[in-house]
């Protein structure tokens, strides 16, 4: 079943923020918290600085009414800088790869900051864009 979640970016304190949200909503993380040190080495990418390997690459927490918030740390070594406007993303998880392609094509038309859809190491078909109105969208399809 398709679902929508809210993706939050932090500048190094994702774990603290999500432990706080966990206590507020009295829920448990969906799956393990994943850290950048868990990511396989990427061809052509330099290793992460020691102070970034224990930062959060992904965390997911249910809040209210079936809504989940997800989060990650933005890394300075990758040129990421947190500003209001890039700290929140609407995450779409369509039911099919075809619907993922359709939504991505429509929302990225005239947009910018585009990470094309591609198969990722964690098993999802993933991409991201900033639409022409300045709203950030993330797409993630995983074969069930």
C-alpha cells in the first residue's frame, strides 16, 4: 500500500532529535537506526571523516495516525548545509515502479536539485527533486 512520510534533515543531531521524538510520541523506531559507517564504500568517493561515520544515515519513527517521520544527518564533508527550506522533505512510497517514475517525472519537471531515480544499495528505487515551487520530494519504491 502506498504511503507518505515526512523526512527531516539535521546538521549532526538526528539521533538526539529522534530520541526526543521517541519519548514524546511513546513509540519505537521502525527497523534499526542506520549510520553512515553502515554504508558500503562508494566508488570514487573519499572515505568519510572520523567525526561523521557515526552520524545517522536513516531513522524512522511512527508518530500519529499512521504517519512516520524519518531523518538523516547532513554531512559537511559532502557539502551539505542545513537551511530552512532543505530540512523537510515529503517522502512518497508508491505501490509500483511505474507510478514512482510517473510521479518523479511530473514533480521534477521544471524543478532543480534532482537526484535521478536509481536502484540503491539498501534495496529501493530512489530519487529526489526540488519542484518548481521549491518543495522537496523524495521517492522510494521497494519491491514487496
